[in-house]
C-alpha cells in the first residue's frame, strides 16, 4: 500500500511595507515651506516695485481749460495814438479851400470888426461870376453856412469863425444887432423895437447861406416903433441898426 505524501508547504509571501502618504513625509513640508517663502519674497518685491513706481510717477493735476471767451480774446496790440484834431474848427482871415481846409457847415464870428467882409466862391478866377454869396459886418455876431459844393471861402476882418455856435445870445427873448438862430439864440414869436434913427434893416432867414435866396422877408423900417413876427420854421433873424428887439 502506497503511502501518500503530505502537500507541499504553501510559501508565505510577506507584503511590502505600506508607503507613507507624501504629505506625511518630512521633506514634503520642507518643500512647501520653501515654496511659500519664495512666493512671499516675490510678492513683496512686486508690491515694493508697484509702490515705488506709484510714488515716483509725477502727479498730474487737472489743468483748467480756458473759457471760450478767454480763448477767443486776442491780446491787444499797441498802436500809435492818432494826432488829436481840434475840437472846434476855426477859420481865420484869408482864402481857404473847401472842403480840404474848411469843412462845410455853419460857423459863427462872435466879434467881427466894422470892416468885416466875407464871400463864398465857386472858383478862384476872381470875377464876379465866381462869387456865390458875400456880405459885410452887421454890427454884432454873424453866421455863415458853407455848402459842400463851395470851392472856397474868403474872410477879411471878421475875426475867427468857429463851429461852436454858443455864447452869442444873452437872452432868448431879447436880441440886438447880429444874426441869430431861431430856436437856439432866440425864441419864435412877435418882437417889437423902437428904431433909434438912421438905417434899420431886418430879415427873416430860411438858412445862413448869405444869398438872396436865404431871405424869407425883410424890411427897412423908419424911425419909431417896428414889429416883426418870427415863426418857428424860420432858421434865423438878421437885424442891424434897429436897436433891441423884445418879445411881446
């Protein structure tokens, strides 16, 4: 009888020891600490650079834009002051060119002499046909109107003619010898005088051109009372040798 052999022994395999998790190893934490330190250093450096850049960059303050008015207003340039012109043009004795030397307009001679003579001319030929109008002293202030079409004006013994028309009349209701502006030197209305004798002449004027066309009406009253009515539409009144006219 055969003898059975016992089964061979089963070899025992010893499993390898289990590995520790990586997070339980000491070198893992050493590495983590090193990485954190590196990150901190880098982050701190970047922060310092940012702060340094921010502090070193110039601060730009907002500039004020000029207002439209200021921007549009140019700086004025200095110019040479013009030569002052006389405020009151004057005409002395002599013959003058119009309008180069004498401007057209109304002029007054306050203190003409008894030998005063004036004339407006259309040319300088010296003939009678060159005279537009002329006149002599009337014993008081005189007025003359020089037209734009005149070529010249002559004055002799009349003193200065001025475009300043003030200073002639002392009362708006009483006038003596002279040529007067109605509504300026004297008021319109009815005036009376007592002619002292001699030659009395008066004329109501539509203008001061000095020609026959300037006369609206005139008269040569004799000695005694004389009356004239001055209308508001009259430009002027001329009187000579008639005494003092007073408004009634």
